C-alpha cells in the first residue's frame, strides 16, 4: 500500500512540474503573438477608436507615453497606457485606460501569480479598479501616470489600487 501511495505522489509531482514547464514554454511562444490579459483588457476598455499611448518597458523613458496620455485625457479621447514594473517572480505592470464614455480605470497586471516567472498564458491576472471621482491624473516621481495618488508608497494590501509602489 505504501509503495502505491509513493508512486502516486511521485507521478503527481512529475506532472505538476512537467505541466508547469510545458505551460511556460507555450506561454513564452504565444504571449508575444496574442498579447496578455493586460493588453486584452486595456484594449477592450478604450474601444476600437482609442489611442494606444504605448508600453514603457522596465527602465524605459515614460515621457512620450505619459505626454500622450495627458493629451488624450485633455481632449476627452479614449486611451490606454502600460508601464512595466520590475517584479520579483513574474512580469508585473500598471496602467490606465479611459473608456469612450470617459470612465478611467487603473489596471494592475501580474503575469503569473503563482510566481513561476514570466507570463503564464493560463495563470496571468489583471485587476481593474475605477479611478476615484472626481478624476485626476498625476505624474508620479518616476514620470508615470497614476489616478490614485501622486506619491509612490507601499500598497496597503495585496488588493490595493496603488499599482506602483516603487
């Protein structure tokens, strides 16, 4: 009986790690082609006629994307912007999207909440939080747009709307 249990445990562990590796290989190939959940959600929110103000990679200069966002907001045009943030164990990003009806949302993206690195096609997650009313867009000290607060600070909790604590 112990031998059967041990065999089942070994099979379960092999499947767990083996399927995780396959998932990561598939994700690494497909996500650059089809986009991730942050791309899908921000595109859905801004609609077909919105302005894509761009994606700022970790260490990149946010000025052009931030200027585009402020201009689109001033003109009342739907938009999206994404700022990649250095994550500990997966791809992380924050962003803002404006809908055609003028609603603003903060987006927070985690490429793999289970911490297996990169972006998982199946485990990635984006949170959408409506910006406080009346809406105000701030440029934080890193040069990135934020609708929740101007300063950088640690989030109050894991679900805090402050998507850029550092």
